[in-house]
C-alpha cells in the first residue's frame, strides 16, 4: 500500500511527493477579479492618415486582433510615459 501524501503550505521548502523532490512555490496568478478588471473608457472620434490606418490594420491582422484596441493600448502607454 502506498504512503499517504501530506501536503504543506511551506513555500520555498522542498518536499518529496511521489518519490520526486518538488519545491512548493507561492501562487503568483492574479485573482479572477483582477483578470477581468475593466478600465473606464471614453469614446472619441479621430482622423488619421490612410498610411497610419493601414499600418495599424495590417499589424492587428497579423495577430488576429482588431486595430482599435491596438491603437488604444499604444496611446495609453504613450500617455503613461509622458505624464
């Protein structure tokens, strides 16, 4: 008969489980509430030149995404950098 496995919450300590030395690590994943956090958005209308539009559209298509979220993310990062 196999030995019963004992589990522990001692992070960073090595344990033998099923004959293997394993190191227990702290859970680093965000909670579901943090994963689905929505930022408040404002709808705006902007005009861009054709080349800029085509650039973002092509880039987004290469990742199988829409171009608007890509542009929004770039604008957000630019604003954060220069605040």
